[in-house]
């Protein structure tokens, strides 16, 4: 009996062991087999035909069907750069009588000279002390020593002959003598017409040291000529100052004048030559050439100006050489005038900032120094504040006041 029980126990143990081995083997087999892909997550790509793209295929690895079917966002269209509008061409103010229109501005700054002289000459007794004061007044106004002595002598003689002097008589006397001193007979026209040649424009060379308003004066002179019906080409031969060419080009653009320029630090004579050449080819009436007031090299300024003039004259003579002087510098401006006159033949003077000084006598002094007339005067910062010099209007502004 015990043997039977032992056999049954052993049989049960064997059956349990066999069952465990079978279950373990099934689990191991299940782990080794690959798991089936979940349906509905990604769509298997359809086999494409030759020459066709796989329909619904994702464009990038790992993209689902839903992602692949979404349209690509459109890139925003690049905005075309705005073309800057052409500046409106201005119509400059007519030059005829411009100094008369600016007379009030001139008289406000120059009035001390005329009023001072009238006050002195109106004294009951004109003794030596009074005449010395008259002389000092003229010298302070930068009239110059020699012109002052001449004027005082003439005034003394005429006042002595006149005897009793009414204010009207004194004003007329002083006006007549000052007008004579300024020189009403001088030719003050800016020469912009060719001398003999008909196949090229008139050439005007503008010279002067930096700070006198030379480039601005060149631009304003362009406006003066355009206002008088002339076609103009500007030559930016001041290559030392980077802003000079830009400044001149801006002036020209306002009135429709072409500006010829070169590289910064380039050869000024080459720019001047090209300006005259272009003016000739374009059939322009006048070429205005702005020159340097100082240089970036060791070459002397005067030597460079001489070279510019010589190079330009290979195409024909220079018709006008205008020296720009700052009226506020007074007698110091005469030193500049002498130096420039030694190198280039100055034919006319432009006095800038005449509205900012009471020393209007510089008009007389510089004319005496160089033997050439003041042709233009600057009376403000406005674009049309450059005026042809009119002796009678100038003297009236000195005497009559505002």
C-alpha cells in the first residue's frame, strides 16, 4: 500500500514538472516572435507605378499619414523694395532785383555803418576829433585804410562847401560818396558764356578755403543760373571732403542739374575735366566746378588748383574764376584773397554771410585789393539767398536802415 502511494506521488511530481516545462517553452516562443503592427496608426505605403510618387507617402521620416496630407504652409511673398520717389524739381526765385528784396535783411546788420556816419556828420561843429571818429567808423567797418582816407578827404571838402547841412542833404551826400567808393561802373556780370567757342559750355571755377561756404555757394549759383533759364552741370572736384560731393549733388537734384563726381580722395583735376566733357556732350550752357579748400595729400592746395585749371583748359578756357570769401572774417579774408590771386586769375568775388556782419566795408576793401568786382553776395541760409551784387541797393541798405 505504501508502495502504491509512493508511486502516485512520484507520478504527480513528474506530471507537474512536465507541465511547467511546456508552459515555459510557450512563453519563450511568444517572446521571440515579432509583435504585429498596430492597425490605424500608420498606413503602409502603396506600391507606386513607374514614374509616379508613392501616394500618401510621408515627406519626412516618421511622419504620419495625417501629417503628410497637410499642405505645406506658403512662405510669405517678399515685399518688393520701395523705389524712392524722384524729388520734385524746384523753381528757383528769379534773380532780377533779388538784392532789393533782401534789402531789409542786409540793412539790419549793416545799419550801424550808415547810421554812425550820419550821426557824426550831423553835428553842428565838425572838428578834427569828429573827423577822426568818422575815420574810425569806416576802418571798423573794414573799408580799408586807403579807401577810408580818400572818402574822408572828399567828405571834408564837400561838407565845407555845402555849409549848412540838412539831414536830407547829408544823406544824399553820403550816398553819393559811398556809391562812388563801391564802384557802380564795374562789370559785375558772372561770365557764363563761352569766349569764341560755340561747341562747349561756359566754365566757372569756384575757389576758396573750406568754411567760407564754397560748396553751398556753388549749389546756390546753380539755382541762380537755372532761374535765369540756363542748363547747368555741376562738377564735384572737392574730393577731400566726403560730404562735399553729396552736398553738391543734393543742390543739383533740386533744380534738375546733373552732378559729375569721382571717388573720395580722387584726382580733382580728373573730375573737373570729366564735368566739362559731360557738359559739352550734353549741350549744357554752364559747368560749375567746386574745388577743394584743402587736400589730403602733401601737395600744396595752390598747386592743385593750378593743375585743375590747366587740365580744364585743355578743352577750352575757363570763363570765370570766383573766389568765395566769408564777409565775417574781414581783413583776414584779404590774406586769403592774395594767396589765391597769385595762382589763379580771380575774375570775381562772392561774399558770403554778409547779413551776419556789420563790416560791409569789406566789399570796398577786397575790390581794391584784387582789382576785381564783388559779383555775388550771400545774405542768409535759404536756397535763394545768393544775390547778384547791386551797388545802389547795397548803399541804400547801409544808409536808410530798416
